[in-house]
């Protein structure tokens, strides 16, 4: 990060990190100096020209999960988690050993300083997760007009899987998608999308441990999550009666993969059985199977 000197009238000169985040050729409307957990931040509001919505008729389906946080219908699977540093556990122990006044219900000065450090670590972790979600959502929003996802009960997942969900903040990713994409297509949580053969329409039940399944009807071997993402895309497009969409080619999938790999904390790969029915058959329409 580059450090630059910023002059604040009445306060003097300060070394500031992150000024490159302010877009070029923008109008600054307000700037506020904020204190948070012992650090100072300059909160700047700027005006930029409104970006035009994407209208390229391209569609993509997204399946959210625990093992692989994000799976796209083009076969790309994304894993990411931001772990809390070990020093936070040590800080918690120090905080719990600090003196506590039952009358004033306050910690000692040492305890308050340690608590401020803990809050700072949590804020840093949350900012990293927000950055990952924003970068992935931005790429999807600028390359696809129709984005389908399922309204999964992710908050209920957190009660089952705890830290594994908290470290990813996939709820934040889904909320960011809703705001950014041109045409968000939300599929109902009770719609069956897992265990659907997108080649022949055969439906079967899969245990959570079964990550790949072979269709008993047509014999196709499919990745569980990629197949679900394709089913979500099909259902989402059906909500808008959209049939004909542009198909992803190998070049656009490769570009997306390389972009995701450059994001810190993100591991992106192509599933073993990744190619969707659209890519295999070269069709220009969404699969015509019934996935209900």
C-alpha cells in the first residue's frame, strides 16, 4: 500500500493509506474523519457517473455450499475462508484475566485496551470477507445479465456448521449479488436442484457426502454442485420466461478462473465433470428438461 500525506484543515498533515480507492475523475461530496477501535479512518463519499447495466443475454447459475462456498454453472468452484489469527485467542485469555469492577461494570484500563485490539482484529477480518464478496460479485455482475441463485437458509447452516460458515460470509455474497447484477433470479429454497440430471431430467436423492453422482437413466457422471448450479440457472430463467441465452465458451471460463485465482484467500478450480449440457451439446438454449 502506498502512503500519502493528506492535509486536513485545522488538524494538520497526516499519512494516509488507501487513497487509491478513490476513483479518478470523481466529485467528492463529503469527507468525515472517523475513530474506530483506536484507529482513524477517512470516510469519503464521491459521485461517479452511473454505470450502464449489462445487457449481453448471458446467464449463469450459482450454487452456494459449505464444502465449496460458490459453484458456478460453467464448472468453476470457489473455496475461500478468512480465519481469525491465533493471536486473537491469546488476547481473549488476557482479556478474561483482566480485572472487572462489578459496581461500575467496567474492565480495567488494560482490559479495555485488549478489547479494542480484539475488535480491531474482527473488523479487519470482516473487511477481508467483504472485499472477497465484492470482487467476485463485481465480476459476475459485469459479465452476466442473468444471475440465478437459490434462497438457501444459510443462517440455519451456521447453526449446524458454525465457524465454517462464519469464515466465508456467503450470506454477504448473496446480498451483494442482489444489489449489483442486472437481473437477479432468486429460486425458491424448496425447489429441488440437487440430484437432477441435466442431460435427461432424471431425479434422485443424494446424501450430503455424495459429491459426484452417476445418473441411473442415461449413465452420465456429474459433479453434484455443478449440476445443481445448472438446475438453478434453468429454474431462474424459467421465472422470467427466458429461453435463449449466450453460452459460455472456454475462453470466457478461463478468464473468469484466472481472475478468481488472483483474489487473496480464494482457491478456484474447474470441477472434474464440469461441462454443462449446454457446453457439451453446443446448444443455444437452456436445457429443456423439467427440474421440479
